[in-house]
């Protein structure tokens, strides 16, 4: 797997199976309302699920193989590599051969070895301005005073040792870090709960408004308050049923409820608000647990015709906090 270029058709098929399995648990079943793959494959700190794009992994593994051939000491690497002054990229991104102007004639043979050019750490006199700059740069390199083996260092790790992970991190497309990821992935949550919270923040739940965008037109009504059309914004941020749960939770921390333009906006506010709180763990975990219980209550009401009061759902949130071993002794819950 680490020594050849993976066929594009194979990569596409495997990533299709990965997408289907994430959303349905079956590689052959497609789900209509999902988060775009471009968001899924990003690291969690950048708003994704931490899944790596297969082509990037393929390139990182090939880079490791190339590094081992170039800088390894095995018989195979000795057979394949040829380290020469003119063709090695030891002064930057380009070799001397690639940087040298066509009219420069210092090297008649670019297979010239370093030992031939350097004699007792003294460079020869040359008229070429380019080669003078090369020699000046080489002389500025600090060499160790003790007897150690000269080796190439990988600049993307602090140890100088090549790793596939560091190569992947350089290859992949970088994105800004999101402020809310610790609410989802560092809040003592079960994986199912964390994944659900991630979907809500990304606005991808099968609510009536999103189902309508897929061409399915059905009568829409909030199952909790039965007072408006259903949307993610209404269920979690406008519904009177949900508002009572949010306010009861915030009351335990002495925090007042503010209106928010979206669940993402609420997540950013929630993360910022925890800085001034003594009981940070229950506050952080409570964000997703409230969302999760509101959604479960919505499904019970819509599909099971079972309805609990907001106060009872709030007790379920407290029970979930205790199940993940969060200490509630500091709170008035």
C-alpha cells in the first residue's frame, strides 16, 4: 500500500463506502442529508471529523518511501540513491543544477562529488557570482564539533525524524481552527453524542425544512411546541419547549439566556462563556447533552406519540451528566 500510486477509481470507491458507513452504518446505503465530504475529512480542530483524505494518505506514504530510499542505509536505498553535489537539494527547494544559469560553466559534470570540490573545508576560488553565493551559504552552516554522523533532518518535526503523519500534515489542505471543537470532542461525551453535536453545529439534521430542499414536500410543524414550521433554528433556539430547558440549565450557573442567530453562534458564545465559570466540565458537556435530549424528545413525540415535560427532559440532561462522571456538587442542580 505504501509503495505505489493508488488508482483514482479505488480511492473514489473507498471514500464513497466511508461516507455511507459514517451516515448509515452500511457501505451500500446512501443518506440524503449529510455534511459535505470536504468538511468531514478535516481535523477536528478545524471543524471536521478527523478523517483523512485517502489521496493525501497515499502521498504521505509515498513520501516516506522516497525519504527512506534517499536517506536510508539499507542495501536497497544504497542501490537506488546517488548523492551528488550538483543534483542534491541541500541549499533550498532547488538543486544547484536547477538554479544554475545555462551560461555558468563551473560544473562540467553535475555528478561531481562534494569531496572533490571541498578540500579541508576550503572552497576553490571561482569567478561565478552564483557559485560564490553558494559557497558563502555553505560556509555559514554550523557544523558539529564532535564526531557525529552527518544526516539529513526532516524540518517538519522537532526531532528531525521523518514521519508519515507530519508529511500528511504538510500535504493536506489547511483550514482555520474553529472555536467550538472542544465543546464537541473534549467534553466527556459518548462518541454518538459528540457526532450528533457536530451534525447540529453543521446544520445537518433531517428537519422538515431540509427535507423540503430535497424535493419532499410535507406539512411542517414543530413537534415540541406545535406552533411553527420545523427547522433546526426553531427546534433548538425558538421553540418554547427548548427555551425552558436552556434557561433551567443556565440558571444553575447564574447565566442569563441571550438570543442567538444560529446554533453555531450559540456554540461560539457557549465556549467563550465558560472562561468565567468555576464548573467548566458540566457547562461544556451540557451544550451537546441539551441538544441531544431535545432532539430525542422531538423524535419520541413525532414517531412514538410520547411527550415529556421540559422539567423531565432537564432531569434527563442531569442524568446524562452524571453518567459521564461529571461532578455536579458545585452547581445548584
